């Protein structure tokens, strides 16, 4: 059975309907609240007007009781012109002085009547079927003098005029809501299209990245989350580009490394294979066999050194080497280097000279410092003939400075930065340089100095010699 794909509900419609639903709910709430407010306002104004007339009637009757008929006629005409009516009632709610179309209320509900007798006015702002009349606004004002209840006045006003006004207001409000809804409809659709278009551009850019295009960019901004997402996307693409360049660089270095290792191993392996075949087939004269065996031994040791140096280099690069720093007398280290390499120096008629005060100390890992200096000194011996190699030590502020200087063939200024490259000397040995062997020593030196949080510089001039300067902090 094949599963049916779920029906898609496009994001633009989600945005649009969410906007419209919010607007509809807001309009409905506002219209209900506004209508309720207007109705209350209209009824309150009508009730206030009736109360003011009722208070005026009671005051005039109190001040001129003998002219009650004249007062009643006067107020009857005034209120009749305003479509209002009133009547008077006594302590038992018996009505008298009823104007034309006056309220014909037989009695008040018990609760309202108790309030009236206590001197509290009664206001009804809507239909009151319990009073026998519907669609009017009713106000009952008690007349109390020295805590004695004598009766009061009832005033009414039909709500038809107020209802018409409220109806007109509601109609106008409806038209306003419809117009606003139409404008909001268009605006919501437009804004939804804008947001969806921005997201669509991000989706298209993401598709391009998934297809391998890492140079795509999208317009970004900081005023909303979509803009920040675009910024993050561009940052991600930049990171991917950098990673791809790094991967490409690593792949090139891997290829170069394989080529260099293959080149370095080919020569000793070829030599070893040739000598063994010669010995095996009795092709080497008896007097040359010992020299052939020595040659095989030397080439085997050369291969072992190549493997060890590669292992050291990779351990340093992957931070697998831990340093055990201690205070070391620099003069002792330099003399050890002088003694260990004296035979190699003698073979090329070189002299190793140590220049350092006994009190100079260096804070470093003993074994790794010896490895650094042996590699540099071997390099100087290798490129120097009938010359001098100086091993110097001195202090400067909070630094211990070690110098290895020779009078050898020197280095071209353009090539100084390249000497730290892995297999750099192997590159030279394949062309014109007869001295190069593996080219890993100086790469290891650079990494070990950096691991000591130190610095190393090279100063050289062709035909005049080379000087290595190491600066280590006295922590």
C-alpha cells in the first residue's frame, strides 16, 4: 500500500488567515465594546436628563405648593415637547398629577419600592417588562423631608429615539468595519506575500547550497527574525566556504605529503632492494659486500628516522604531546648539544662554539628543548663546511634568548618563510640542493617552539650564513 502524501497548507495562506482571523476577532470585540459603551452613554445621558427635570419639579412644587397645577402644566408642556412624561405619587405609590401619556405603573417591584422609600432614586436603562411598559427609560425620584417619605415623581422617556440613534451608530460602525476589513484584507495579503517571498528566497538559497553551490547569498537585515536568519545563513555559507577551502587545502597537502613521502622512501628502498638483490645473486664482489651491507644499514636507519619524524610531527599537530617544563641551566644544554654533534661537525671541518653565562636559566621541557636545538644545529652543520657554528644564550627582560648561528651557504630571502614547510628540503633535494634529506626537522622545531608559547625567527643571507633566534618566556 502506498501512503498518501499529506495535504499541504501553504505558508502564505497560513499567514493570511492568521492575520485575517486576528483582525476579525479584534473588530468584533471592538464593535461589541463600542456598541455597549454608546448604549450606556445614551441611556446615562437620558437618565441624567430625566433626573434633572424630576429634581426641578420637586423643588418647584416644594417652593410653591399652591401653584402646583400651573407648575404641572408648565413642565407637562416642556417635557411633552421632548417626548417625556411624568406623574406624582404618594407614600403608597398612588399616582396623581399624571401628565398626558404619563406612566401608568401600578406598582414597583418590592425591592425597588424599598429603595425608593429609603430615599434612593431608581433608574432603569433598558426595557422593564415587570413595570408593564417596554421600550422606555424610567426614573423614580423620592421626596423625603426630615427623614419622612412623602412620595415622589416618576419620569419616563421612550427609547425609540435613542434606539434609532444607536442603530444609526451601529450601521455607521458596520460600514467602517467593512471598509477597514477590506483594507486589512489587502494589506494582510500583501504583507504575507512579502514574508513568504523572503522565506522562499531562503529556501531557494538552501536548495542551491544542498546542490553544492556555496557562493550563494541572500539579502539580510536586522529588523526582524527572518533578517537575522538570513544573516545566519550567509554566515553559515561563509563558514562552509572556508571549510571547503580548508578541505581542499588539506587534500592538496595530503597529495603533496604522499608524493613527498613516496619520493623520500623510494630512494632508500631502491638502494636497499638493489643491494639485497646483488648480494642474493652474487653480483657484488666480495670486497664490496661489507660496504653494501653498511649502505643497507644506513638507508634502513634513514627510513626509520623518516617514520619517527612524521610520527613526532603528527603528535605535535594533534596536541598529543604534553610538556613538562622546569628550570634548566642553558649552558648545560648547549654543552650537551656541542658534545653530541661534535663528530658530525668534525666530518665537515666545522667548529661548534658555546657562548652562555652559567646563571642563565630557561623554563622549558628538557627533552623537547634538546630536540629543538639538535634539529637546528644539525641543519647548520648540514649547510656549513669549514666554518663555525655558535650556540649562544642570553636574557632580555622576561625572556631567555637562544641563538644558533653558522657561516654556511645561507638562505635566499624569498625562501626563508618556506623553510618551516613540511618536506621543504625534500623539494630542494629533488632539484638543485644536494644537502636536503627529509625536511621535517624545522617543521617540528617550529611546532615545538609554539607549544612552548615561544617565538622563533630566522635571519639569513646567501653566502654569509644563517642565524636562528628563539625567544622563550621565563614563567
